[in-house]
């Protein structure tokens, strides 16, 4: 059986390095290309038998899947080239606007895309558990989402936190855009029970902590996931790459990959 040819964007970043290690450890995958932005001091260096390149189009020719955990602008640039070359994508980038997400959906008419705010198997199980919790605790419980990440993370709240909020809001029949509260300061008045609150922590080398708090009268229910290594995200991304090998063009998420739908 032929190996799946993997390209990695942002290959010298924290997530990129973990993906390189994970691909090297996999028997059914082979590193096809490693990408970095123009001006990177890593350009031309060899990793996993390939040279790090900024020439996206040349590097992606012949690849099966590009795994991209970069930033929205870079991912969208890669998206156009992948669509043209018929290279599938696994996208873990966060911080997309609604318009940018629509661009991903349009490209999914021609290529397979797994797009998820978090590739961890555990976090995606958390999404599923939240559906049940939200139905049972729909009345009489205030809902708050608390997330913590390392000091280098540039977007807030995290894509995972927003994804958790979307699951809760959808289950409760609410629109997250209308009921989310992203910060509190000063005299805010009593809490509106229809809102979903978000709190963000940034510091040190925290890989990723997420808690959904259901606070009622006389009890609190907390559902928490804590990541101690980026390996969990890398292994989930490789699982998504394998999934795309046997599925047609379309937009998928990790719930599809894990057969949780």
C-alpha cells in the first residue's frame, strides 16, 4: 500500500516540529514537503529528507495532504494553491472571520478539507459530551467557558473555546453571536441567564486548557480538558489526513473523522 504524502505548513513552528516528528514515526505516511514563509531563517534546511521551502506551489506538487496550523492569511494563500493542485487539506488554524470560513467552504467543493478548531481526540469527545450536558442543564444553570494558553497565542478566545460555545449555543437554540459575553469590567449588573461567558488566560507555556462551567444553585458541573503536549493535536491531524484518503471532496470536521456524528 502506498504511503500518504504529507506536506506541513509552518514546519519550524512549535506545532510544525511536532507534526514532523509524528509523520516520521508513522509507517503509513511520508513527508513530501515542509513549508515556511519568505524570509524564514529555516529556508533551505533539511528536515525528514526534504528541504524547507517557501515555494508553495512547487513544494505541493504531488502531495496528497497539506496540514496547516498557521494563521488565517497564510492558510488562505495555501488554500488557493491546494485547490488548484487538488491537494487535500487538514486545517487547524484558528481566528478565521465568517467571510474567510466561507472561502474554506467554497474550496471544499473541489478538495477534501478537515477543518477543526482542535484536532485532539479528547477535545472532540468533549464537544460530544457537551451536547448532552447542555440539554440536561438547559434551565437554571449559568454557563461560562474558561480557556488558558501560552503567552505566544495571538487570538482570543481560542478557536476551541469558541467551538465549545457554538456547541452549547446550538444545543440550547441560541445564536452565539448574540449571547456571548467576552469580557466584564466595572459595574456590569446582574448576569443575564441567557448569556454564555468567556474568560481568557494567557501565560507561560500552557499548551491548552478548556473548562465549561455550568453553575447552578447549590452545585457546579465542570467539564475540563487539559493538553500537556502538542502531540495530541499532531496525532489527531494525522488521523484526519488518513480520513481524507478515503473520502470525496467536501468539508469535514473531527466529529466526522472520529465517527461521533
